[in-house]
C-alpha cells in the first residue's frame, strides 16, 4: 500500500487522544522549485560560460533555482540549531561496546538494526570522525571488526552480530568501502602504522571482486543482485535469481573507483610505489570504462548495463547519481543529469528531499516495507540524499544543496517531534515516516533509525565551508 495523504493522516489521527497535537507533527506542503528542463537556459547561465565546463576541478557556483538567489533558500538558523541539538542527543545511541564475536567497539544504525553493517558502519564512522573532538577511531574499529570476520572463502558478510557474521543471505556481502575507511582514519590521524600490519588483508578483501564480479569485455563490475547493492529492491538492478551478476551498475563501479584510489593512497604512504601506480591505473581504467559503456549522450545520463543483453537499464534510480558523489563525472555531464533528472519534480525532486526512484518509473511506490526488502523504489532516503548533496556541491550547485538541506531539516524535525527519533526512509509524496514502524520493530518502538541519518549534520557543515572529508581525487 502506498503512503497516505496528509489530509487523510490528519483525519485519522484526530480521532485519538492527543491527536490534535500529533497533527502538528505532520509535514505541510512546500512549493517545488524545479526548473522545467524543456525551457532554454538564460544566456548568462549556459554551461559553456562556466570554466567548470572544461576544467574538471572547477566548482564555480551555479544554480537551477528560479532567480538564482540561493540565500533566499537557506535553512532557518533556529531550525538548524534545534536539529543539531537533537542529533547530539541521538548520536550516542549508535555506539556500542565490543560484544561477543565483535571484538572492537562498533556502530549500529539503531532501532530495527543492532548489528555492525558494512556501509552503515563506514558512513557512521565518517560522521564521528568529523565531530569535535574528532573520533576517527570508530573507522579503525570498523575495519578491524571486518578483518576479524572474514569467512572461510575469503569474503566478508555485510552484517556482523555478536553471535558472528550473518551468512543466511548469500548475496549479503561486504560492499566496497573497506580501503576507504582505513585510508580516512589513517589520514585524519596521520598514523599509518596500524595499516602496515593489515594492509595485505585490506587489499585482498578490497580487490576480491576482480576474480568473481569483473566483466572483462566491459572492464566493469557487477553486483550479485540488488540486495547486495544495499538498495535492496532497486529495479535498475533487480533480484531475479536467474540473472545474478548480470548488471554492471553505476554505484558498484563508483564505489570500487574510490576503493582503488584509497588503496593507491595507502600504498603510497607505505612506500609500495609499484602498487600505488597499479591501483591508480585501475581507478583510471574503471572511470574510462564507465564513460565508454554507461554514458548515454542522448538521454544525458549514466545507466546501469545488463551485460547479458548488452542493453542499458534505462531506469532513473538513485544508483545513476552515485558517480557524481564519487567525483568521477565530467562537469558538463553532471550538469545535464542534475538539471534534467535530479532537480526536477517530474523525476526525483519532492518537497521533502529527493526520491530514490523517478516518479515516472512504472515501479515507483512508497510502500512501507522492511522485510524482505527495504524500499528503494521511491521513498526519500537520507543516505541517498547525502550522495545527491555531495554531487550538487561537487559541481557548484550550492543553492540547490542548501535548499535540499532545508527540506531535510524540516523533515527530520517533524519526525523527531513525532517519535523522538528518525526513520530510515520517508514517503516522497507526504513526508510521512515509513520504516521502521512500531509494528515492524521487535521492540515495538517507532523509528529509532539514527545511523547514517547523522550525515545531515555533515551536509550543514559543508555548506558552512567545512571540507568534505571523504573526498578522494585521482
């Protein structure tokens, strides 16, 4: 079932005790700000007029917002401070002491999830590393817990519990973030001594897909299925058991591009210069392969590629935009994608953030589900919005990035007022919180998902001038 409308929710809630108070927690409609991509851009804003159009490093501020006045869309300072105070209150809940088979302190998403998860742990750790005082040690603990949980076949489970690695779902395996976590921790502390002891194992795990998920004809990597990607039911990948390892996706190749860059940096600091050169070359080759095989010049988008049929999966999904976060997209292409698809209410833009799947997609929905899959077929996911935000910032769209933060701030504050915490995703049509609901939680609690939602604070800080700590440039 899709998400209810605001009017319906208010009608139902008023029937209950304290219902009138809860009604105030529900979002109010906000005007959409998307530019109609079919309309010509004013001459002063043509891509050719910007140095970034021919200089990959240029980030001259640009805008898709009407009038181009980004200051008019800045987050209210009082709302921002209120949000930051709530995040400070919620943050300690994501940190757990060593327990059972998890040998080092670890970070959890919270609520429905009480284990160490792969990309959750990486992004939570990166958030903690940027606090005052910095806490990069949680990235090191995350890496060490991964290394302690290697499976007999050399792979690593995506989820590690105190009882041991979760192996019940064959495709739930570590996503490509291990080298990035190790590099970020070592860089922030300027201490590579612990890396030297573990480098070979880190490199072996980070490159293990070269023998299992690399398609030589294309020079690209494939996911096992959508579940393995973390965007559990992403229709741009799919979960067809008869078509595993079938899709060379934008996200896995962007993640591995960054893994190779991180490995190159680690190798360089350890004096392994031949390996530094090797990993740098692999990153460059992967970037070129994506440009050669995944870019559709007519549609102005990167698409996932079905390696069996040799056809693009022309679905406008969150995963198409991950290369913009990874810093591997030429400026002109990024501008086209952002204008035509991302900052466009016909596709990804909503009053509550940005969708995980275009509203034009035949499978677009906002169903509240968490088992067997979390829903990535439309709802607003804060982690996806973090990727979008960095992509906007990378390419000079600071006004849109600021407006995105404003919308997410309001979304968070409404959820916190409603349940005291946050959810992993939200209805793109109403802003209503989805999973995990009280009915879905074994504790019977609404929300409680904190984890990588904390990255909204990092977005606020980056708008204020703080560097992006996760930036990796070739």
